């Protein structure tokens, strides 16, 4: 069974997400992927997922911004 998680593109354009991505020298999409993995929403199946960990403050910030999947499709 495969799951497809869909986040609105607007999350990648949020200033806070872009700033955190800049701090880790990566993309907003990759930062959001780490957030979903660390939140337990998405399983880690990527070798890059362990390159860094978001801090508890960064995790709380994204949670407070309301970043969560709008659609989860399971095939």
C-alpha cells in the first residue's frame, strides 16, 4: 500500500519555511519533507532524511503555522 501526501504549494512560499530551508542549505520542499517525517506523518524512506534534524523550536513553529497535509491518498 502506498500513500500520497499532498501539501498546498503555499507552504513552500511561507517566509518561515524559506528561512529554515536557507539555514539548512536546502529547499523548502525538503524542509517540509523533514517536518512530516519528524512529525510521524510520513515514513522515512529517503537516505537524505537523516542528514539533519529540525529543532524542537522549528517543529513547533511549523505546527503553529498550521502546516499539515490537506489530502492523504492511500493506493
